[in-house]
């Protein structure tokens, strides 16, 4: 069954279409801001989820300390919009990036992360280009085996390298503990902090992340801020992690059922180019259809979402417009040039995804 709002969206914008509920967006912003404040840490939201200066400004207006970006291109869009306190939580390398970072640092307060001496050796070029010191945090691996130094001794050594580099300031540490690894992260941080203090340094910024860790926010003694991102929209992953409910999922993909060639199967007009092939860490299917929660989006072609209706007590008809909660909303948003904004049953406008598609 197609709701009246879904029918209007399909008529005015076509499907597939990304739709955000601004009432839920505002509620999510307020809820997590309050959670960070209650835990005694600043909120530094990661904009990789929404990629929108307007939404970033809403987060800052609600009390966020600043923002986090993963790419220089994202940070450039945000700085151009007037956002002044930006952390780039990623290793940056090369003359091209140093020139751009220097230009950013000249007009906004920038902090960058590093986990090796090669990255640190490049950063003075950006500081020199900007004409003022650049703040650097040491990224620490506390269990995810992604980026980050693996031992406190390495963190201490890199902090000393940063502090002794012309134009750089050692700012502190950046961590992304696993959801169950906060005791180990505390031990890592305590040892690293004691080590840098022994060399006359201190960690004024201690940043933890992300949305799946909201249940742990404030648990790291000494943390000054937290970097959640997905919370502004939420998705199946966050519901599975226990940090959001279905009613907190502010972004839905509206899609049309275009084929029902067999009783137990169907085709949506949303395939891998819309919902992406991200399984959300092993979730069953590629999204939750709110109107038919027992149905399974079993697989994709580029423009086809393959419906498995064997377990579904209700079956959609050809022409029905359904709402899908994505597995991983961040990668879905990056596929969109714009999202439609609604409040209740009313369409209130279109929001450009201004920082999408930034490969560097």
C-alpha cells in the first residue's frame, strides 16, 4: 500500500528517492547532544553521514564543539560554509593535499590526525603555507586494526616527533575503541598520556568515536570529546547495535515495486546504485522495508532490488511505493546529489548533498 506522502514524492521527484524526516533529524541531534553533555564530553559530529553544511550548522547550533571530516574535500565544503573548528580524522599525504590543507588552515581552525612519521613529515608544509601552527592528534588503534599506532610507546614517540616539528603542535590523541574494548582503550590511553607528560607534553584533546559507541560515551576517563556521525539519520546497523530505534531512522529510500513476476518474488527500482552492496556487517538482506518487514531484499543488480517474499505475510503490488531503511546510511547518502526533506506528511524542500563524492 502506498501512503499519500509516498505517492506525492513519487509524482514530484520519482523513485528511488532519498527522503529525510526533519523532525526526526532535529530530535536525533538534540538527543545525542544531550547524551554527550550528560557524559561530560564535547560533541564533535562526523559529517561523513549527511555531508550537508546546513545540517552541520544545525549540529553546531545545538551545542556541538565543531565537526569531523574524513576528506579534505569535505572539510573544504564545510569551511566555505563558515564552519570554523574542523578535525580531519585521516592521514593526509602529498604536496597537493598539503597545499589545500594550508589554504584551509589559513581560514579555519584545523586539526589533523596522523599515525606515522611519514605523514607528520609532510604536515609542516601545510603549516608554513597557512602562516600559523597546525594542531595534530595521534591516531591510536585500540582494537579495530584499521589505522592508528598499535602501542602506547609508538604513540609517545609520534607525539614527540609532532612536538619537535616546525609549525606543528601536539594536540592529543584520537581513538575509536571497539564497542567492548573500552577497558583496553583506557589502559592504552593512560600509558600514552603518562609517557607524553614525562616528556613535558600534554593531551588537551582526547577524541573518541563513533555512533555504535554512544552506549559507551564518557567511559574513557580523560576523554574530552566524542565523534558520532550516523546518529543524525541512523540505519539498520545502529538499530542492531542497540543505539537507535526504528523511529529514530530519519532517512528512508522511497522505491517502487516494478515487477511481481512470481508469487514469492518481486523487483524494486532501487538496486546497488541506490542502496549499495554494503551488508551492514552481516545483516540479513539489504535494507528493511517498513511496509513489509518480513520481506527480504535478497540481492541486487545495478538498478534492480530482488525481493524475496517467502517469509512475508503481506505482498506488495506492482506500482506500490515502499520505504526502505538502509543497512548503512552513510554510503547511501554518498550516492545522492540531493535528499527530499519532509515534516510529518508535508514535503518541505530539497537539500543538496554538498560534500558528496569527494574522493580526496
